C-alpha cells in the first residue's frame, strides 16, 4: 500500500470513529438529556487534533 493510500485509510478510520463518538454523544444529549463528561469532550478534541495533524503531514 502506498503512503497516500495508507494515509487515506487512516483518515477514514479516524473520521468513522469520530462520527460514532459524536453520534453517541448527540443521542445522549437530545434523547436522554445527559451532558457529556468534560473528559469525553476532551478526548474527542484530542482525536480531532490528531486527525488534523495526520491530514496536514506531508
């Protein structure tokens, strides 16, 4: 697998994971009226930062 394909697969994996986490968090807020824990929000922000670094890396 080329470097570009590998990077693309990694980005897809991160996006899929982020989407699942955000979807779960959204359902908790809208349906169960439970606010996310600050640690959970921080974890998602860290994952987004990691994804951004992966995308920006050459």
